[in-house]
């Protein structure tokens, strides 16, 4: 490619903070929940690079033509590949794309096409823009994408903190998980955590209904706890994991949880999942199973050990997608004062719906 610099390029990263900065000189953007992607374009040649410096093109074939039609002839653009279904972002649909069969990928591309949301311009023609201040790069990006049409989008941005705070609350209903803050005078620094990310943080009481051994091998250290919540009909759903433990605590947990392993499968609400996992399938509702194959890392062992669903744990989470926590939760404390039956979905804070089209249209 005849560009000012060649791929791969480490993306600039963000560090988590508790709230939006209060001083002047910041640019605020929605935090998109998708796959980070840097687009390299030189004429007809297009490369979609992932955060870990690998090509994503084969997983999103439907983006090649729109990128050629909407991006400048020669450029490097930083942004996010997202999929929206039902008016909100759908990260699970993205994970389904990481599949070895081209036929499967192309079928999904036709059923749930992806979009690309641009937020930074790193090169244009012969110019390397990485040393240019963020404010100037944003202005150049707005000019470059002034005529862009779906599925290529320019992310909203504002220098007004009040608007950023409004986005933080309102856009969550469309599946976004926070706000990104960037210094207006900052250069683009590959691999450095120079941006700030402000994400939603909440707590929930969950039933611990199983666990996975640590990847080093079964028998001595707990890898993660499997969390459950009851719906209105009394069905216990697997909603995610928590794994934020020290090495010594993982060893101690193996002993503490041992009594709950006795007779755990008898009457366990997830007893049949072991059979489904062995068959490589999920239940009819499409719910993710504790023993199901990982779509992101196909070599990862997701086998699990059942526990009698008697202990309750409080965890911190940032975002609920569908009926599951979007990311791994953070362990806060055991709650011996809570009954498993009290661990229900209705304790979770609900976000008002906000259609993704309103953001794209803005």
C-alpha cells in the first residue's frame, strides 16, 4: 500500500476513570461496543486491521465496497466495526462472525450486515496526521466523511461536558457502554492509554451455580465463578462470570466450594447443559451455556463444574446485553444475608430504549 505508514499499527488505547473530566480542553464521544478496527485504504486495496493487529476482512466481507465508496482514495481511519439489530448494538452478532467457514460468514453478513463508525483520521493522501492535535484531526475527518452514507458513519463528538454527560445516560439504551474523552491538543500515540473511558458501573446479587477450573489445570485453583439470575417464571439463567481473584484466593476458593460440589447435579437447573455442550449446541432459546464452545477463542476450555445453587455473591457490572452481562464482572463480596431466590433480573437497573439510528443519523 502506498500510504505514509504501513500496517499493522497499534491503536491508541483508553484507561478507565470514574467520571468525565471537568476541566476544559476535552472532546467527548460515545463509547461504541464493537470490534476496534483501523482501516487502511489505497485505491481498491482495503485492509481492516483488528486491535490485536490481525486482518478482519474475511469476517466482514460486506464492508469492502462501502469503505471504497465512502472513504478518501488513500487514507488510514481509526474506528469500530459494529452490528445493530432491533435498534441497538448487538455484540453477540459480531462474535458469531468469528467463524472458520466462509459460507457461514457470508450468510451472516447478508442477515445482519455490519457498519463501520469512524472517529479518527490518521493519514490522508501523502500526509501522516498522527502528530496533528486531536481537534485538527477531527476537523479533517469531518471534511473527509462529509458525504459518507450508511453503513459508514462518523461518530458524534462534542466539547460540551453537559452533552457528554447526557450521552452517558441516554445512549446506553442503544447498547453503547459509556463515553470516551480525548484531549483536544493530544497527538495520536499508538499503543498508549492516552484517552479516557468512562463506563457504567453497577452491582448485582447473583447465585453462584458453578465454576471453571483455572487454565493451569483442574483440582487446585478456581478460574471463574458462573453466575445466575432468576426470571419471573423462576428459571435460573446463566448471566456471566466473575474471575477477579488473586492466586492465593483462587486456591482457597477450591476448598471453600468443595462441599457445594457434593450432589450438585441432582436437581441442578443447568444439569442438561453438560449434554448440550458435548453435542456442541445450545438450548432452543439460544441462551449461552456454561459449557458451550467459545466463539472468540475456539481452543479455550469452557468445561464447568456444577455447584449447589446456595451461595450469593455481589458483583460489579457495567452493561447488560440481552439477558447477560456484556463483560466479565468484578467480585465485590459474598452475601450470606441474601437468599438465592432473591437474585432476580428485576433488581437490575433498566435503560430506556434509544434507537441506534438516532445516533447514526446525528
